[in-house]
C-alpha cells in the first residue's frame, strides 16, 4: 500500500484503515521528520476522544483488564484505540506477546486498534511520544483511547498527566494500599480498581486503600472522591462498574470545567516537551563546535553566561536594551 502524502495517510486513518493508523504511530515512534506535517493534518480532527489511562504494578491484571474493557466498550458501541506503553521495554511495534494475543481476539473488529509503543530511548520517555500517539488515535476517530502502562517509577504520574481519567489497578497480597501511599499514586488516581477480587485479601487491600486515602486528605463537597471498584478481570466481573466509574468521573469533569483544564494543562506540557526536545537538538548541534567549554574550564567565562550564549538568548540586563 502506498500513500501519496501525509494528508492521504491521515484520510486513510480516518477511514479506519488500520495500516494507516499503524504507520502514523510508527512515525511518532521513530520521530519521523514528517511528524510536523502529520500533527498539522491531524489537529483539526483531535479533541473528541476520551483518554483513559490504566496503570499498575506488573502482574496486577492490566492486560486482562484492558481486554475486558475493550469488549465492554465495544458492547456500548464505542470504538477503542489502545496504546500499551512499557517504559521498561526496548521492544516496539506490537512485538509484545500479550499484544498478539489481544490483537487476535479483536483482529476482525475495525472498531479496535491495539498497539505497543516503546517509550525508552531518544524520545525521552512518555513525555514526548505518547501524547503524539494519542493524537494519532484521537485524530483517527476512536471514541476512547486507552493508554496502558506498567507502573514503574514515574510512569503513574506521567500517565495521569496524559489521561482524562486515570485508573490505578491494584491486586491483593502485594501490600498495595501502603505501596500506593508510598509511590504517590494517591494524588494521581481518579478511579481505583482492586482486581483479583476472587483472591483472599481483596477486602484487606480495599480497606488499606481506603485508610490511605482517608489519611491523604479530606474532600470538599465539589471534589472528586476517587471510587474503589472491585473486579475479577479474568472472569469479566465488575467491568461495567469500572465503565460506570469512568463515566461518572467524566461527568464530574465536564460539570466542573475540569476536562478543559486538564486538556489545556496537557497541551501546555506537550508544547514544552517538544520545545525542550527541539532546543536540546539545537544545542547539541552547536555545543560540540564552540569553544564555550574551553572558556568556562579556564575561567574566562562563567557557565551561566555560557549557557545563555548557547541557547542564543543572551540575557538582557534589567532596564537595558529591549
Ligand atoms: P499485567 O502484567 O498487569 O498486564 O497482568 P496480566 O493481565 O498479564 O495478569 C497477570 C496474571 O493474573 C495472569 O495470569 C492473569 O490471568 C491473572 N489474572 C488477571 N486477572 C485476574 C483476576 O481477576 N483473578 C485472578 N485470580 N487472576 C487474574
């Protein structure tokens, strides 16, 4: 299949051609020079998808939950684009095993697109590439974009900054209530799901979590109070409760103008990430060929002045020339 240009690729993606969507995501992943054009072509079509983030420690049931969530959303007539981002994995392009299994299950459904993304490497983690990939799926017309990521380190916080609704998945027997408090996820989750509710200790996990949430602060009458939903993803139990919690959170966001505020903050971070990457690239090209380092190393120049020179914005003294 050949595409005349980026515009045509975007048209194809919007017409539901999975290969076109996949190619656009690859362009993001590879930081293609045509990305600028892609972003411009997509922009008028973005802003419609509802972005749901799903995160949690390895093994809590993220892929299983994603799978049943996709099915439930499809039953409700909504199309779903899934991005599985593994910040610890060097693999890319749908190479993950779990992915293949999932793809097989939804392979014949044009209303579902599933893709793994590598976030490690030159893209600078989730910050740079993931929002652009979300834009691709949004622009391609999916009603819901589900971003699944392994909860390691900063990932929860980053995913929360990308999603309209962030779900943190826990499972019994992992001391997750306490872990949650320690990892700082109490501030980022909009919905908690205690999966594997068929296992012993599920009630303890719920209680621990409730306790940790209670300690974290009090809620005003207009605040969102993150619900705790129990599921058995492996048996497709409780999934409708998760959807109901997402919808309730969305309704709250829309009622309080929080949705626009979140998306504006997201756009601001996105612009900043691109600007920083551009600047870093420019600096990288310059710094190797200047004698600034020599000057700083020999005391002829201070490093702040050198840095100002490097980014080409020599600071004007207050009250000096404009
Ligand atoms: P992920 O690493 O977070 O994506 O977790 P997976 O979805 O791969 O699930 C890890 C393991 O837990 C798999 O063997 C699943 O079959 C199992 N699992 C998932 N959900 C449940 C559940 O609700 N109950 C039980 N008992 N096992 C589950």
